[in-house]
């Protein structure tokens, strides 16, 4: 079984997966859509990944404001969480994602990825950070 990490953007969803032993997170792909509210194909792709990789739980980035308040993007994530739970039947955990995109951009820059090329990877790297933070929090509890 694996855990899936998701970074929901206005037109993309970064996807990461844990290894089968749930120790590390790896980037998988970025799902792109033409409009923010067009989620049918995005949800269908997420379902296909769940089936292919035997995903047992989803961790969804929760973009709270820096002052810890809940803004518009966080409310959109809450709605997406509800859709995912209804459609997949899996538990979806909202996970604070503040600064993960900034960290992802820094890592891509440090590894030599050109600025023009980072856009295609940044969401899946951010999803990897979200998922790894969740995995690390589980390890701390045991």
C-alpha cells in the first residue's frame, strides 16, 4: 500500500507517491487541466493512479495563509477533499503546505533545472514535500 500526495493548483495537480513501505515520497507527475473548475478528467486520472499503485490514503496540500487563517485557496482545497473522498472512498488528510512551492523551486534551482523548465516539475516536487512531511510526522509518533 502507498500514500498519495497532491498539490492542488488552479490548473495543475502535482502528484507524489510514497514507496510501498511508506518511508519516502517520490514525485510522479503533474496533471494539467484547461480550466480550474474542470475536474472530471483530473479526478479520473487520480483514480487510475490509486488503482495502479494501490494507494490507501491521500494527503492533500492545504494552503493556509501565513497568519494561519483560511483563505480562498484553502476553501477550494476543502471542496476538492470532499470530492476526492466521495469519488475514491479513501481518507483524505489536509496537510499544511505553506512554503512548499518556494522550497520546491529552490531545490529545482539548486539541481540545475532552468527557470523556464521548472514549471513542469514544481507541482510534483511540492506534492513530494507535502507527502514527505506527512510521512515524517507519522514516524515521529511511532
